[in-house]
C-alpha cells in the first residue's frame, strides 16, 4: 500500500516522540520534516526518524544562488532522506545545481534522494500570485511552466496542488512525480490552504504522493486518523 506522508509540523523532537507513541512501533511511516522542526533540532531529528525505520521527506524548499544550493544539497544528501526539495522559482540553473549536489553528496551504495521543486504554494491564490509576485499569467500556467523547468533541470517531480496534477503530467510525463499537500478529509478544516482535495480525489486525479498534517497530528486518535486516510488514499473507501 502507498503511504500518505505525515507532516511532522512540531516545534521540537520531544513533541515528535510523543506523537509517535500513538503508532505501533513496527509501523513504518513516511514523514515530512519541515523548516520549524529542522531549524529547531537540525540533522538529529532526521537521524532519529531514520533509526526508527521511517522514510523522510526533508521539506526545506531551498532557494538561493546555484553554488550555495549545490553545497547545501551535498550536506543534506548524507542524511539518507528519501525526498527533498527546492523552489522552482530559483531557476533551471539552480535546480540543476541542486541535483548535482544531491548526487555528489549521496554516500556510495545509497540511493540518491528524489528531488522535487515547489511550483506555487497551496496557500497562494491566483489573485495573490498576480498581485504579490507580479506574475500576470494564470495560476495554472505558472505552475505548468515551473514544472516544465523542473523537468528540464533533471528533477524527479514537483510539489503542486492536486488540482494541477493532470496538466503537469501532460506537460512532462506520467512518471514525473506530483506530490500534493493541502489534502483534507471532508470532515477536516481547510485552515490556511486555498487549493485542497480529499485523499480519494487526489488518488483519482493521479497524485503520486499526498502530504497530510493536521487531520492526523491534531486528531484525538492519530493512528486511527492515519489509517482512515491511508485506506482512502489506496481506494479502500470511497469519498463521494
């Protein structure tokens, strides 16, 4: 079964450890470590999660000059994460450098982590994009353009809203990864996300990975919430 990625948006390692007590010790999870947790704990939290048998998506969204990003990726590659990312807005040269650094920094005998690019954040509306970023094209066109740039740079895929998956696959190829945050069961609050879908909707539209945070981490029974979303994501329940 394909696992939803759990966003570990916690302030410190102790909170992560407490949260994981809700899960069976033998349950191998796919988890996301973002800026808050990584800036608080650094590589220690990634090593802890790896030691517990979990796969890690290191969500730091690197965006800097190519040389800096390349050097940073060499360091991150040594942590053994499964997936990491950059901002597509950094450009093709920067993304190419990121891929080069990630490959160079991966220890011999280990798989090179998948590298994906953020297109437009799922918290960004079309009006905000046009007003704040001065991008005059539609949101859909901007996202597709960024995806094509990421593919040209040799990246494995993109972070995008589930609403944009189909057009991205058509503009690149069916194997191009579309990782979609902003996934919410029908009963969950949307929060600060603008472009959301349910797990079953994301499955039907072709998302390769989904990221779910608060509907699991804030649930009274996190493991039960996780299993329900996992089952729906794998088509074992139907969300009509």
